[in-house]
C-alpha cells in the first residue's frame, strides 16, 4: 500500500542550493505524500512518486505535479531512476518487479523475472544505461525476509549478478557518474543493530571501501553528476532501517567520505532522498520533508 500523510502532516518538495544554502519550496501538499525526487536530464522538471503513481512537475514550481501514465504498473514505490536516454524511467512496482516506462506515458515493460524468487528494489542505472543495480530480498518458506543484497541485471533483462552476499543488510546501490564504482550503504561495520555506514565497491563487487564511520546511521549516498561530491541522509544513532518521520540530517561530503558537513535538519527519512536527486549541473539537489501541523 502507498504511504499516506498523517493528520495535519504535509509533504514539501524542496531544492537545496549547495553554494548558498538556500532552500526553495517547489510544491507542498496536505493530501498526497510525495517521495523521492529525480531531476530530468534537461534540468526542467522533477519526477516524484505518490499514491503508487509517478508524477512530473516543473523544478521552478510553475506547474503542479502531473500524472505520468505507466500502464498497468500502478503500485510504484520510491525506487525510480531515470534512464540516461532522457525518455524513460526505471521503476519498482508492488508486484516485486522492476519496469521501464516512457516519461511521455505508456505501458511499462517488465525487466525482472519471477524465477529468481526475490523482491527487486531499483536504486541505480549505469551511466550508459545498459545495467541496473538493485537491492534483492529473498523470502524464506516462513515468510521471513532475509538480509538485502546488491545485484545487477542488464537493463533489457537477462542474467542477474550478485555483488554482495553476507548477513548484513546492504542497500541504496547507485553508480558513480564515471561508471567505475557502485556506492551503497551497509550494516557490515557491525558496531550495533541498524548502524549503517556508506561504502563503495567496484562493478564486480571487489575493492570495497568504507566511506563513513560515525555514531549516526547513514543511508543513500548520491554522487553529483560532475563526480565531485555526494549527499546522503543521516539518521539518529540506533535507527533500524530507514524509517519515516525522524529527525534526520542531509549531509554533504567528498566522494571518498571526507570533509563531511551538515546541510539541513528536517523531519523525514523514508521518501526524503531515496533516489538520485542532483540537478544536472551539480549545483542543487531536490528532497522532500514531512512537517507535522
């Protein structure tokens, strides 16, 4: 079921300017819980999800969210990433599969298959558009979800490749702009339940490097298109997973995790910045907060 707002709560889509620290409100709603803004390749629009559907709105706030027709894929979550062709978007649907849909509207085409027996949560698309990085979750015979691992699959469908295989949850897999790394978050530091930190690895799963190591719980590293910096969301110590409605911090760092600094504190978490949300010129990024009345 799609997430909904609590009584008196609002979802606010904002843009943060890295140079000035200015926050610009793009759209606010007390009816629809919008999540996870992507930026279109021409810099004009944002793509968000809400009520199980995708919407497009002007990045300058001049238009309200407009529904994108995705055919029979109508139970979408906040895992959607634009195709580098600028004309399609890859989405995760409630039937546990990944689809490719035209931004202009039309039937979505399923990419993943049933035979691997896992749920597929999309997070990254390679710069050339040929490969998807997703988080795969297998469910045992008792209905228990096993620890998420990171996989890749050709964007046209085909054989899955597993990159991580451990008892610690791995999530948020996203390609660097040069295609050399996959960035992700993981609890493998094992300093306490839920203590996720940021990592990167080579495309075959080798060369894993830990990028953050602090008392907070860090998720969803997003590298800027120019490859110079990353933004990520930081939860309070002890947070399990990436829940909603927490006192979180959006942080900026170099791509190796150095020189971290806090940008903004907000009420958010789930839905705030789950997907790549940098503007094409790397000067701003979009996010969502969820203030209460």
